[in-house]
C-alpha cells in the first residue's frame, strides 16, 4: 500500500467543480435545498419528442417516482447505502435522496410521457403536440 500525501484542497476543488457544473447547467434553488445529490441528466430534442436521460445507477425502478404537476416534471428517488456494517476507507459516490424538476414546454403531451429503466439509466420520452400558430388577439380600448 502506497502512502499518499494528504491535500485538503483536493476535496474542496472536487466540491467546487460540482458546484460550478451545477451553476452552468439547470440550476434551481429547489435542487440544492431538497436533494442530497443530483443524478446527471441529458435532454435531447427531435421533431417528434424530447428525450430525457437520467443516470440512476444502483437504484431500483421501484425507488424512483416520476410526476407531472402544473407543467413541471418531477423526478425523485433514493440510492441507499448498504455497506453500513463494513469499515469504509473512501466513499466518493453519492447516496440518499434526490429530486430533479424541469419546466415542461407547452408543446409536450403530458398524458403520453413514457418512462423506461435499463441498466441504471432512466429514459423519459416526452412526445410533442403539433405546433400551433400563435393566436392574435385584438384588444379594444374603451
């Protein structure tokens, strides 16, 4: 076993890297106050749908909850720490509950959202409605 010189700034740098990444991405105060950790998310769009890909390794599909309410897509769950009886020398993975929330565009068919869980990845397919032309409304002045 090799001895490694302890550098307290390395851990702080790791924390700040995650913080900077979150500030540049989909930042929401709700994510910081209600989540122990946040799984990474990719959002892609095609002509017919949006595809949201969420990395949720070691989380059973029964421990994930997906809800749509008031135009918001909420994904929450929990990754449980199961090695409590063993002495841990280093823990770098995140455990505990998480919650991610996304405002849905107006052109998503909320009642047709589909979810699939394969190999530690959650796939959400959000079908689009047909684009509607903006409605012009004349307002009369009294």
